[in-house]
C-alpha cells in the first residue's frame, strides 16, 4: 500500500490517519457510520483540512530554496542543518492472509507506515462519544405527534394546536410545514375548527371553553399527565390540601392546578417545602409534575413528610418512566465524560433537568437545540463527550450532533429498555 500524503494545499483532504476501532464499535463522521469488522485493528479515516490550515510542509505562497534571500536570490548564511530522521524499515508487501518470508513477523492487514501520522483539524475534536440510552422521544411524545399527523390527514390543513404539541422547536416547525397552526389560546381558533390539545394537558376551564366555541377537540394529553389530573380530583374530593410539586408557569402545572384550584398549593423547591402552610396538617397530599428531577423531588417530599407526617401521595410515582430512565442513563455516562451535551429546546422541562443533573454531578453540560448550537470552545481539552436528548427531541438531531463532532468512536450505554406504547384516541385512529 503506497503512502498517502505529501505536500497538500489547504482546503483539500488531508492525509489519512489510522484510528483504532474496537470490534463491534461504530465510528461516525460527516453523517456516515461504519461498523468495524472483526479482526480489523486499524481503519484509515480521512479528515478535512480546515480553512486556513494546511497539511504538513505547506506554508502558503511560492516555495523558495533554502539559503537564498527572499526576492533577490542572494546567498545568505545558509540553511539550518536538518536533524537526521531515522529511516523506517522497509517491508516487502504481501497479500492479506499470506505468510511472509521465513522468520518475518506477521504482517498487519493495514501497514501503519502507509499513512501520515498527523491530522490537521479546523477545530477541537473529541475522541469518544458516550451515548446515553434511553434518549429522545418517549411514548407520550410519539403519540402526540402522531395525533396531529393523523388529524391533518383526516381533516386537511389547517389543524389548530393549542400551545406547542411538545416542547421542541424542530417538531413544531415540521408540523407547521404540514399545515398545523399553533395558537396560544382558543379564542384564536375559528368556530367549528379542529383543535388539538397538547401533550401537557389542559385545565377543565379550557375544555369548557372549547365546547362553548363549538370546536372539534382532539385531546393529545399524555396518559401519564391524565393520571396526575385524576389524582388531583380524587385527593381534593376527599378534603385534602394538594401540594403540587412543580415549576410555576409550565403548561402541565397550569393544567393540574386547574383541576382543583381552591385546594391546590404549588411547591416549587425545597425552600417552599419548608415554608408552605396547610389548613389541616392531617389532611394533606402531594402530587408532582411528570418531568422533574428525581433527586430534587425526593428531597422536597422528604421535607414535606417531616413537616406533615400524615402526608399521602400517589400509589405510584408521578414522575414518568421516560424522565426517570433518561436521568439514570445520563448519570451513567456523565461520570465518565469531560463534557455533556443534551439535545433539546430551552422550554423543555425534562431536557433542562438533564443539564442540571450533569452539572450537579460536577460535569460541564450544555443544552443545544441542534448541532448548530455547539460552540468550538466547549470542546477544548475534551476527550469524552456524554450525549443524550430530552424526551421531546427527535432522534435525528442526535445523529446530526454526532456528525458535527467529527470522526469519533461512539459507545452506547443502555440502562433500560422502553417498551411502553400508548394507543391513539378514537377520533384519529386509522
């Protein structure tokens, strides 16, 4: 195999470089993934020379002979002596699978001397991506998106959606291209039109408004959010004060508060748990938003139990399985990573919680809406990147981030397997 390289101009492909690929591993680069075959220890990977960079030996401009003064051709002091370079051993090449001459060591399938050992990169490139699994879409998000898609096929455009169907800018933009119209409130929807309620749920007052306006309502509320609404009504009906642990202003919290507003008190953090007061400490219950950080919620509930020993809660955790699984998966990779990237939009509660979780563990972490949000300085000195995505982020965005990071070894760490599936409402079933 001949040597690749020599002098190359900036802006073209630089010399190929051997990189180790573990058997069964996957290497991604520029959107392409290659699975390494068994027994192949090295694989040449070309790297693009960045703008303004060049391969070794290229300085830009016209070459000149050493020892001549620039521009005049006059002799100067003479070239500096070049240090002697050790000669590399020359081997006869043999076809793969054939033995060499007697006494020769076994030949590698790929001669490491056939490649330049330097690769010029335009920006820092990590070596490894630890990919957390599960990640990206959950069953509730998939169901909500499918509901809008089926509604568009059945009713045609426009189909109105109250609030963002899920909290991701890319999902919203793609559905808008297909004919979905996103509104903040129902008074923006023409009478008699089809409207979809988002996955985060709505209050009874919003449902009543839809009926009053004669709208064709399709409910895309996640079934796990509906469970919390049902518990809120049940706890309030038995005379309890309901302490709702969640973030004020989030659409899911607004919908749950609306189930029993006169008996529900919002508790946003540990400080609020220490200060909240209830009319009857013997009749108090708690519920949680489905997308909270598990560790922070446990701390808040612990404080409430200390203050109100009679505190009652739901039969099963309100924090949804997908939120819990993604946090556990991220924890598994964050402890080994130099940097964590979470793919998700800024208004995605579960995505923001993932960033906070990594930072609490001491790993720098950033939320990126897509690959274009990655900043080169984040990667300075970074060898291992932990990567995950919030439950509302499309899987393709993760692939695009991996491609943007350059040729890297991708190692997936799976902590749970998700098999949950929610059926579609009758209004849109095929």
